[in-house]
């Protein structure tokens, strides 16, 4: 694990919003609260390169396994993965830590949760950085209105099927999931030992079904037109130009929803931008959070 020397994450279980969340944390308990939110198909370990440096910068870094992932609770119903509940999980987690204000850095589907926090808990959110994730309303609209995005999002439609996606994900020791990391431009971004940790997380009872339910719930949700959403928290959007899951235009459309937004694009990074450019992402987050 690429944590800084001397930085060892602590782990705790919190029951928030009716679900148990398994969390890693590091840094001073009295430091500014910073949530790092993983996406699909990761878990807290997806932020392994950033936890230590951010903790050493003085932040109380808390990295939950979001509901359905790894060692957190896994409700069976699709409705249990509605964005309203996912955002409430994080707000409730802040309550359990006795913190009113917090910042968020989030990747992939964790970014959807961050966008929703920004809309529903604006007064509590200090700043947010989102990696490789458009606003969820922009994402849903783009799959209908942008042909290239519709093509890139074929897997979202596949995930709506019953049973078959679960079987496919589990085949050959989770080959489909582990192969998705192979897009990274950094050869050692995911070592064999790293992949073993991911497979252990995916092997948790009910995990694959719960993880896929995030996509099923998102496709069932009724969103307002994306133009109606307004984000007031200072925002940093980071994307890789070699992202096979999203066209660059989604970042531009999401930026338009923000009152104050900076955009950073990495020409040679993929969807897994924090793994492709770990040091650059860490430094970007440090500068943004401190500004």
C-alpha cells in the first residue's frame, strides 16, 4: 500500500442512515473532515495513494466503503441505492463524527454521490473535487442525446438485466472487473497484490449484486433537466482524456452547473486518473482544499 511512511489507516464501523459503513481513516481527529469516496468497482483502497499525504497535510481523512461495497452493509433492494440515500449516508457519517462541515473528493460513482451532496447538503459542503464523473443528470441525458456517449455506456444497459451481469462479473475470478483496471497507463498502478485485495472485496457475500444495484437505481431515478441543477460549493473537476467511459463534453456540461469551478484535464490519463497520476492528483487536491 502506497501510504506515506508512518501513516497507517485506522478502521471503524459506523451505523449511519440505517446501514453499517466500514471506514478507513487517517490524520488528526481534530483536523478538517475530508471524505474520499470511491466508485465502481473499488472500495476504500481505491484512494491508497492519496490517504497518507492528505492525512499528513492535517486533514481528518475518512474513506468509507460505501453501502454495498466490501465490508459495509448490503441491502438487497435496488431502491436502497437511490442517490438520496447514498448522499444521506455521508451526511449522517459526518453527524456521527460530530462534524457539521466537510469537504469531499470523489471518483466515478462516488462523484455522483458528491454531486448529490452538493445539491442536497450545500450548507455543509466546504469544497468538492470530482474525478471522472459528470453530474448524474448530465450523465443520464447524455446517454440519450449524445450518440458516442450512448455507445460508451453500453455496460450501463447491460447492468439493468437480472442475474446475467452478476454471473458475468464473477466469472474466472472476477476477470471482467480486474480487466477494467488494465486500461491504466501506469503499468504498476494495480499490482497482483492490489488485485488480490479487490477480489477479496468483490467476494464478500452479496457484494457484486449490491454494486450493480447502484446502476439499476440510477437508471430508475427521475432526474430534473440537468440545466435546473445549481452547485454553489467551490468545485474542482478532474478528467482523463483517454476515459473510455465518458466523452469530454460531459465535463463541460457539468462545469456549467457550477457557480465556481476549475477544470483540469490529463491528456494521457484514463478513467482511473488517480491511479494513472497519483502524485499529480494528490498535489491538486492539496492545493484545491487549502485554497
